[in-house]
């Protein structure tokens, strides 16, 4: 094999005591964490410096163990004290290095430390491998750039005693740090005694994982540099040093190991390290500043110190906090020179200067003018909730508020959710009233300058109460084409387990802010009921180097927010910062109205760090649940920690995420994902914002604290895919079933089970027939058999992942259908009229004709409610409710005329059929419409159907209690009668020999039938 004599032989010494401490001291400042004193380093058991190789390809062990390594294959070269490996496809015969298995044999605790420069790119391969020659029996593997662009150091739970064919699925370890192409020190510490494996990059701990195996579990060992037993490509790059220690080095020892060896390599490391630091600083120093900012004081191994040409304007402290004091208006702008000195031990420092413009402060007049011009109240022309107002302007002016005209809203000012804000509490007019106008006056003041601005606020009346009879589902579908956008589906009528795809399977909302991706959409109905708020995660994983790891370290601090009054027309997207600068991500937001606080509580998951500079975050922490409060989803309080529990190592991101909340009888229930084992927990508390720190709650505790109801909720229940069961999942969505949901459930819990949790990559439904207070773990049952075949599916094949199901009224449902899928929205239902005689069950048609909003006509089967014998025991007319078997389970009705037995057969007299019209009005039917049969719009019918049902006449007057036969709400249609089968006359002599008249008594319809001086009285309790 070809060998190259090194151009420069760098002496390799196993430093001890004083020399090592001196080197460590040089690097202590730029390293994190810094060391207070030198920790003695042990000697390695084997150590390969790769200064040269013998003619037979052997590389001597510098530690003196006699365990020489062997270079095999083609293309290896030695230069500058390193071995260069050419890389290549599997089977190419490319060079690699074999390490004797005896270097690791019998060792429960080892530290493997490798100086390496990777040029392979991102893929599945091994930079280093220790394990069984049969990889199914277990291994440790280092990949400096996996397919996600991250460094991977993993050990398997598969062993010689328990092999696994898909061994990669048993890997445990770090996949967090972004891959590097420069010379770096990769250190892995495995301790069987403590059951941990830690990974370090350039002396800084990246992660620590609990493990149940060590190298002694893998049988006879082989070890390689540049390959593994997998049929992957070979590693391409250089290896500068490879050392194995027969003990688990501490964090401090690993830090000093890097400090010691980095000083030796300063000539190689310093240029790239300083160049990287320059790029980091260039991105952090602003060209202009008027408020405090931060600058880096370290970047990897590089220390950065700062000085300012004008400390009175910009002063940088030792933590990199640059405090800004703007010059007075008369002093003019300032140009401040910041000088950064970059230090790497053993290398000459680099100095760079940066000029920052600090604009002079505005005059009081300019501040007041700017703040007054910017002063607006969100939704002032359509107010439906308490709302926030600023008390400090962006330019620093003070803003004082007073009420000029209170209207009927009685506005009252209270403390706001955060500094610089206040909240107006309002009383909305009662349902059916006119809106009321409130006029507020804001006085904007700075110094001796003041300006007043009046703002009119239109407060809408309360909405009328309407029954919820269907569902809408907002979701995203994953990371593929068409994914990371918001889609919406609608149920098939009052059935939470059968769904219609809307918008022809295309997403409804795409992000125009932040990362450009939208995940985890959540819709909440306002506590008054007539506005919807939608929240979503600002995250685009597709194409993100490092994937979810990067997203938790350097991710968004913002939520994406929209609002709507009809679930169709959504406001402009609002990109709102809710997390602190110390957060690495803001995931899966939801919200709930807290009646005691009188505010919404918004909650999400974040990794929190001890630095605001994401470049200094070398490893993850763990997800904590955070919360804020808000009156209006415009102004939010400062974030607070809600659940703080380390579920694994504390450096792997694993904590608690994805909380969903429900309330029942004054008790809050929450379900969330415990990332310790990727299962779901259910807890309860009478105080929504009660906090948890340390261990997750147990079953015992005060009512106002969170206590455990169920761990591993739904585990072992069917997930709808063959005989598979649910165990692991995420993104739960809990919601109350509608009163007449055809499945009979009381509550639903939908849980997202992606493929990486062994699921079908969509939601799996569970339900209980009991109140939440009475629901134990055994009371949840799987409803997956039905939903799995009735899911909405997008045009790209995507099905619902993390999202929200929200109950809606029939009118809201119809609005969504008309806008997003008119070919399934019904605009008219054929009227049905039949005749029978006393005590004879009528023959009702098995189908009805439906006219769709797009103009098409469908014939649909009907399920009719049963007609009781009592209803047929007296002459008169009754209405029977039914449900069409179309995609929206449209309510239909039949008018049944009951004739006396001795009445000759006759048909009802013809009644003019109203012309078809489209649903257009939101007005309720007038008495004249109800009495004369004037057609009502669909919106009128929805309003009428939701109105309270008046009590019918006493039983003595109402022997045929027809209303007991109803099975579904009745709605007249604006197109009713078109092509129908007859209709019920509201007044007059509609039947031969039978006088029928109608009078309205107390809101109920009283039908009086006169024949041969005999009076029959029939009272119908429907006001229509």
C-alpha cells in the first residue's frame, strides 16, 4: 500500500500534571463550562497518533499496550500527523483502519476520543465502530454526519444474547449536534456501572442518555475507523488521533482533554475556529441600535472580548450584554466603534471592529406624534370580548385612558396582562339587541407634550345559544408535499367518527411569516361563543438541517394566530412572540378560557437555555410546558413555566409536550405526552395554572394541585390497523361529544400516532361514555375501527396529524360547507307530505331529493324517526323528523296528515309551492312567515331550530304528543317545496269536510280541527 512520509511530525505527548493544567488554563475562558482547577487525566489504554505506518500497514500504539492497528484497503495516505481515508461505495475496497478488539474487551466503562475531519457528507455510514462483527448482536457507532446533518453517537440495546435484525431501531444516543467539516474532537463516554452514555464535541457535553447495555454485552468485539459491518459507504476524511481510556472520564476531564490537545493543534484549529467566530459575530452585531442587544463572548473554543469607543452610549459587559443609552435629541446620532478581540490558545489573536449607529432620542413632540399615530384598538369595529390597550407607546410616551361615552357596555379599566398594557372589561348587550358604541379617549404624553386621541369601539351583542350538531377539524399532515400547512375537514353530520374532505383536499392556510411552516393548528371558540381563534406552531421541518434537534435549539419564539367569526374568513396572520429569548422552540400551542382569571391561558412546549445566543447552545435541554395569559390574543403576559420535569437526561430535549385541556363541573382535565416513554398522561386540578416542578404528579394531592388520573392512557387498545394496538403517541385532542352525536359517546380523545411511534401516521380515536369525573383508565375505548375508514384525506394522500376537533352549530357547519365544498352542501330539501288514517302507520318515502349548493341534485336515502301510536290516535297533522344518508346527514321532515277513519279517501288541497331561493339571511323567521308558510332562509331555519322549544299544551288537550317522535332537528329550507310531494297548509279548509285553522299560543302552534261539531285539539310545540 502507498505510504507518504509526513511533512511535519508533531510530537504527541501524554501530558501529566503541570503541563496539562497549564494548557487547560489557556483554554478555560472560552470553554463552557469553565473549569475552576485542573483535573488529573488518566493515561489512555491505547493511543494511535497516525504519524506513520509500517510497510505492512500496521500503526503502532503510542500508549505502549502493544495493540497495533492495521490499515487495510486502497487509498490511505499519511501527512501532517494524520491518516487520510479516501471513502467510497460499499465494495469499493476503500481504505479503513482495524483496531484490535482487545482494546475494549471486558470493559464496562470506556472513553473513546477521536480527532477527525469529515469530508463524507450526510449519509448513513460509520466514522468509527466498536461491536460484534455481526451487527445484529450490538455495537457502538459514531457517524459524524447522519442523513439529517447531525453528529450521531449511539449504542444499541440489541446484544449478543438478544440480537435484532433491524438493529438501527434499537440505537440510543445523541443525534443533536450539527455536523462539522472541520477538525473536531469527538468524545464518547460509556459507563455500564452508572447506565449512562455521554457524547461531547470539542470538550462540550452534547447529550447524556440512560442505557441498559455496554460493550461487554456485544460478545467478541471488532473495532474500525472508516467502516462498520453495515453495507454502507466508507468514511472519507482524516483522522488525527484515536485514544481509548479504560474508565469513564468526567465532564471536567473531557473538557481538559480538549483544552490540552487543542493547544497542540492551534496552528490547524485556530484559523477555522476564528473564521467561524467572525461569522457568528457578524450576524449578531447590529448596524443600528436604539435598545440593549447582546454579542457573543465565546464561539466554540474561541474567546471574544469587547471594548467600546463610547461606553456612555454602548457599554458591553463581560456577559456580552450591550446596554444602549441614546444621545439626547440635540446631541445628534452617535457612531460607536465596538472592538472584538478573538483569542485561541497558542495562536495570535485576531481583532475586528464594528460600527454601530445609535440614533439620537426623539423630541417629546416626535414621540407623542408617533405614539398617537400608531394607537389603534384591535377589532374596534367588531368587539366581542374584553380587550387590551397600551399604556406605553413604542416611542416611550405614557398613554392614559378614560371613557367618554360608555354606551351600554359599562367599560371598566383594570391591570393588563403585562407591563405597558391595561385591559378594558366590557358588558356586551343581550342577544338580539343592537350593538353599542363606546368612545374612549387616550392622552399620549411625553415630557411637557400631550395629545389626545378618541377611539370609538363597537361592542356587539351576545350571540343566541345554538345547539352544536356537527364538527370541524383543523390539522396538518406531516412533512411531505402539501404538508406543514393547515387543512380543514367537516364531519358527516353529527358524527365525530366520519369525515368529509374539504377544499378538494387542498390545504386552506399557508404561512407567510417566520419559518414558513405551520404545524399543530388549534382552534378555540371564544368564551362568549361568536369568535374563533386559531393558533399554530411556527415550524418547517422539511429541509431543515438537523431536523427536530435544530428546531428545538434554534427554533421559533413565535406563535401564528388568526381569528374568524365563521371558520371560513380568517384574519391576516399575526406573528406574535410569546417565548423568551432563552427559549429554543415554541411548540404545539393550545388555549383554554379560565373563568376565575377572566382570561385565556395559552400554553406550549419549549426547551429553555442559559444563554440567548443560539450559537452557544451545544446540546438540547428538555421540553417544559409554558403558559401566558391574554384577553384578546393580541397582548400576552410574560411566559411562565407550567410543567418542569426532566424525563430523561436533561440534554436530549425530552420532557413534557402537547397538553390538551377540558373542563367539567369546575374541574380541569389535561392530557399530555410524557416524553420519558412517549405515552400519554391524564391529570386533574381545580386551578388551571397550578404548576408542577420535579417529578410528575401522583394520584394524591390537594384539589387545586394537578393529580394523576391515568398513566399510559389508551395503551393496548386497538389503533385501527389490523391487530395492532396503540401504546405511544402525541398531539392529543380532547373534546366533548355533541348531545346527539350518533355514536353515543360523552367525550372523545383523538391521539396522533405517527409512524415513528408505531402507528398509522394519523389520528387514532378513543372515547368514553361517561363524564370525565367518572372515567377511569378502563372506561376509554377505541373507536378506531370506524374512523380509520372515514378519515379525511388530502389530495397528496396526507391524513390528519396533530390538530383540533371543534364542535359547531348546524349554521356554522353549513357556512363551512358552502365555502369549501359546495358539491356536498345542501341548499334545498324536498318536502314530503303523506296521508294516513287514525291508528295506521303511514308509508314514508325511503329517499328524498336534495339540491346541492353547486346546483346538482342528489337522491338520498332517509332514516325516519319512529311514529308513536299516540301520535296517530287523533285526526290532525304531525311532522316527522328524519336524516338523509348524504355526506352531511341533512335533516329532513315529513308532514303526515291523519284522517278520521270514516272520512272518504281524499288528498290534501294543493298549496302553492314557494320558489327556490339561496340561503342568504341570518334573520330569524317572522311570525308572519311561520303562520303563512312563507319560505325561510337556511340561516333563519338554523336560528329557529336552535331557539328554545316551548312547552306543549297540557296532556288533556294534546292526546297525540307528536314531538316525542322526533329523532333529528327539523329545518325548513329556503328552497323547500321545489319538486316536493305536497305541503302542509297553515290555515284554511285544506281537507274535504275538515276545517283546519292555526293559532299561535305562547309560541306554540295550536292546530284546531272541526268536523261535525266535534272538536279535536292538537298542539305542536315547534314555533314554525
